[in-house]
């Protein structure tokens, strides 16, 4: 359960991979959607 364990979040960060435990771009995608809607209204 450390950096060598790819099934954990810490292991995925160390390996540079994404998956169920470490999703790719969760918060940035949520913030980008409302910004695009505001630009469309203008």
C-alpha cells in the first residue's frame, strides 16, 4: 500500500496513470462547463 501499489491513489500518482481511484480532471472539467455557458450568453 505505497508508491509501488498501482491500485492505490498514491501508486497511481507515482506511476503517472489514471483510473477509478485517481480520475483524470474531475474538478477542472466541472469548473470549465459553467465558464463555457457564460461565454455563450455573452
